[in-house]
């Protein structure tokens, strides 16, 4: 079931567990239960970031990494999982974004919080046009050479910037970005499809999209304006309902009738089937949610079903 992530040596299951909720909407007990259930169900990669969850009043960032670190220590499962984290959105020692000194300091802080000696996949969380790409890549290369980072990834990069970074890495003999983490789902396709997807396919850059369920919209939870009050995220769903969201939900409902799968499972299976995608990211705050998401890893949609979903979300 595992697939190689791009041209790296990482082998991952086709679903990545998002860690943004750990230490935020999932407390220690819930976080540990979700992590245990994910691994028991065949999951292999956990995705987090140093900035999770600095947006919460009273938080300063690092809460998710610390929670995962506590779980790794308590469970003894460090060698059973791959850890992905990110640098570039949380300013601190060494500066901000992808300043070389910031990359070095942030990596050390992440390793300490995670309680580990290595980060399997380290993402530049966002592009930084104020730092020369070679300088950022050299800083990442030092971490790779030191054995603190195994593989590099880029998140929220446009095609031209990802291409130029990897060309500069190749010219300078530096490790390139072997993975991309873009926003991508059935109702938000423009940020990835086209030039960026084509580049990733051509150059074998493994793609692990975030917002795979469009903040819950693709679970079918929001079907009318009356549903928007169901969650703090509800306010964002109105535009989706007025756009192509209703047509996508209708297509998902149709495929659900044919397969017996849930809308969330179908939405993630659609992502897994897209060119270049290795594994979408999805988060969960309960074991029940994880148990619903895991079957997406083995759900095979027919070509007709994929095409109907494509047309609805086009």
C-alpha cells in the first residue's frame, strides 16, 4: 500500500495525518487516541509545523510538535512513523521566514519539541522572496548533511518559484525540494492543476495536498445556508455553496450511492487518483473520524466516477 514520495527514499501510505489540531481542538487524550488509531490502521506519515497553533490566543507555536513528541515518547513508535514538519511562518531566533539562521534555529527547536534526532520531511512552509533561494537551500543542505533532515519539501510555492529553486539546487549540487504541499481538493483546484501539477509529474516531485476535505465542506456537512452555523468554519462555506460546491456534493452523493463510501472517503480517494499526488493530508479530532478516513486509502473509484467528479468540480 505504501508509495514512494517523489524521487525521495521515503515510502508512505496514501493518507497523511494532519497534526494542526493536536494541542488545539484535540487535547492530549484525544491526540494520543487519534495517533494510535492512525498507525494501527496502516498510516505512516504525520504532518505538522512549528507554527501550529500560534493563531490560538495564549499559544505561541510548537503546541502540535510538542504533543506529537509526547506521543512518540509514550508510544515508542518513532521508528514506525515518518514525521513531516515545516519552517517559514513562525518568526523567532535567527529571524523569520526562510532566513538561513532561522532555518537552523527552527529545526533545532522542532527536533527538541518532537523529542527526535531527525525530521523525515522538512518543508519550507511558504516562499520567501526576500531570501535568495540558494541561501535557503544551503541552510537546508547543512541540516541534511548533519542527518537532522532526510528529505526537503516546499509548501505554498508557485510553479515558477519551485522550478527555479530546484534548478538552482541541481546546478549547485544541493538537495532539491522532493515534495510539494499545495492546497488542493475537489472545490479548490486552480492553485495546483496546470503548470504546477505538470511540473511535479514531469520532475517526480511527490505531492501531499492539504485542505483535502475543504475544511469539512466535502464531508457533506454544509448543504444550505442554515448549516453554516454548525462550526466556526461555517462562514467560509457560503461561497462554496454558491459556486460549484452544490454540483460537487451532488456528484459525491451519486458516487456514494454506487460505492457505499462516505463523501469524505470519496473526496480523498479522488485526490489519491490525481496525477502526481502521493497522499492527501487530513486531520481528525477523534478515533471515529480517523476510522472514517482510513478506508480512503483502499477505495478505488472507476474512471467514470472520477470523470463525473472532475466535471462537477471543473
